[in-house]
């Protein structure tokens, strides 16, 4: 039978009312058999996500050797959820055990993972489903990457006898046998892993929005909703700051061509956005699919006459960054110039000086300059490759909004055009590009 894997994000798990909505969604479709949940998110503006409460527990634990004061807040959240749901569950014992284990493990990852663990325990009880601890079925390799072979096998075995099962998202077991988390928002990745392991027909990702919008609604009022986008477009947009879905979530499902559908827990009848392999992707005729931006990049600009004829020039520059362990975002280049764009966090303080010094020693440039506080804006869409004049329109829109492009990079697949602007021009630039292409 075709089956669906559903992941419910933090707002869908925020309180008893939200969890009741989740139960209704699951029970309205018998194909929704395997569920992955996040920790309870914010209930209102200014509220604190359970995962953030847990990071405070770890701070307290590191300072005092025990986290009881901070854990009291986590305790309150779960006790009130269980009370609201009115289920038979001895949550106090589960919380006591959890607190004990946090104090014993003394690990930031373990502590942070408990929001998902507790949420999944409660959801399993609410649904009368099997609880499968991700610690027992999601495995990382020595290098921190997912051990897909071992993980998929373990998940299939664990669900074999389950009519319905609930998994906590966000964590698994590291190569050292200890609980290890993905990066923040990583329950989306867990959902994709379960979908791949059980060969789901679809991976439904339930959030508090009715899908992907063509740009951030805090920047443009009522942006157009994207009905469907390809895995590649999703990756570009989510990497550049469209934060509906973790940018790594497509990797597990992409190999098996499993579509992802973004749905809204609080408006389940809304169509949502489908993220599809290119073979199933139906372009809706727009040139641009979406625009997203991210601030705080550093651009290192290197100039040297006859750079193009100096064999190994780029390799030598990049070897300096490799030595310093700095990952690179983009490398736009010209005949006698090249720039290296890196996330500013990667290259703070003395590291930047070391990199500059290293490049000077390695290639003896005529000029080396650093531009900080640069925002990168990605304009993404398969439609761009078949329409002439897209970049002209984009740069005209920027010029009319009086925004200077400090860097331009167009991927060779013509899937995206990336421009670097001053941080403070980021929102203005996204709005200008949006209005040019979407009216
Ligand atoms: N609870 C984790 C976080 O806040 C993971 C997730 O929500 O996906 O980052």
C-alpha cells in the first residue's frame, strides 16, 4: 500500500490544541502511518521554543553540574500539554528519567534532543502508536555524515511490526555511541530519512504556513505562493534563507524521487507546495520561481595582472582557505580578478588575517581587498534558462532601486543569479527583484 511519512514542526506541536489538530490530520488519512515530530515550538510571539529551553538547561548544567532550575520550564511545558490532551500518561516519571539522564550524559546534543524525544513519547501515546527512538535507528558515521545503509535498514526493521509509529526528529546516534543532533531545524532531515527508509509515496512536511512563497512575506506583502518547485530550486532557496524547510532535507528523498509536500497544520485544506524531482516538475510559466537572501558574507577580492595565464593560481588561493578550514560559498572570477565569498562567521577575527596573509604569500597579488557585511540574494528558477533578458531585467530593477551590485554570479545551469549587495540593501533588493518579475 502507498504510505505517507508526515513530519510535524514545532508550532504543530506547541500545545495540546495544536497536537489535537495533528491527530485529526493523521487519522483523516490511513496512509499517514509514520510520523516524525519536532520539539514544541513557540505558542505566541515572545514564547521560547522547548529546544532553546533545553540549550539553557545545558548552560546551567555546565555551570552548576545540574540543570534542575532550567529543566523546570521544560517540565511545565510537557505537564501542561499532557493535561490539555487529557491522556493517560505518567509524564512526571518520563520527565524525571529524562532530567536524570541529561545530568548524567552532560552533552549539549543529548540535552537538546530531549524536546523531540518527549514530544514523540507524548504523540505516540496520543495516537496509540509505536514509539521508535531515533537513537536506535538513525546512525551517523565517523565523519558526522548520515550512515544511510545502516539507518535505512534499522528503520525498516523497526517499522515492520508497526501499524503506526512515531519517531523523534533532530537526532540519532553518533559513531561514538552517543546521541548526536543534526543542525537546527534538523527534524526536517529526519522526516526525509524515514520517508526514504520506508519508501513512502510522499513526504508531507506539516508547518504553520501554506507552502513556499516566492519571497519572504516580511519583505513583500502577500507574495505569490509557489505551487511546485524542483528539488534543485528548493535547495537554492532554502540554502539562501527561505526557511520553510531545512536545506539538507532533500538529499535522502531525492535519490528515491519521493516528492515533499509542504502543508499547513492549521489550514489542512490548503493545497501547499509540492517539491518534485525534475521529471515530475510542472513549471507554471513564470521566469523566476523565487527570491531569497542571506546576510553577513565576506568577499575577498584578489587582483593580479595576467592571473589568467598563471597556471594553478585559483588552486593556490583555495588551498589557503582549505588549510584554514574555511568553506567557500562562491568564486566569481574575471581575467585578472577573482573573488572568494565566505560566510563571515567562518572567518572571524584572526582567521581573516591569516587567510589574507596566506594568500599574499601564496600568489603575491597586486591587490587584495576585503568587503564585509555583504548580503547574497539568489533569484532562482528553471524558467530563467529559456527566457532571454532575465539578468537585464534583474539589474535594471536593482539600478532603479539605486542598489549597487558588489558581486554577480550566475550558475552555469542558469538556475540562479546571485548578487552581492550591502547588508542594509538586502530587503530593498529582494523587493525590487520581486516586483520586476511578479508585478
Ligand atoms: N527542535 C530543533 C530546533 O529547534 C529541531 C527542529 O525543530 O527541527 O532546531
